[in-house]
C-alpha cells in the first residue's frame, strides 16, 4: 500500500474514496480511529492508501478532479 492523500477534512477523504471506487481502484483509509479520538478538532490527518500498482492511475484521478495531493 502506498499513501495517496493525507487530509484532516473528512469530506475530501470521502470524495476521493468515491472517485477511486468509481474507477475500480481499491483504497483504504488509515488513522480514522485516531482522528475520531481527538474529538474532531482536526489535529490528526487521515491517510488514503492505494495499492502500489494502482498508484499512478489514482494520482491521475485526483489531479483530474482537482484534489490537492500536497506534492
């Protein structure tokens, strides 16, 4: 698994996950429980992970939909 996106905004994470699933790219959100424990104040970011084989295609999907990857 390779990190595609890191964000404290749950709406961006949900949108990015939906876009990837629409393109048949499996993804997994990490650190969800940690961000819930901190009380929703946005200190701990969530990470969106994809398989290494799907990484470059996932980057294209994010760029086409103007989701910043922070790179």
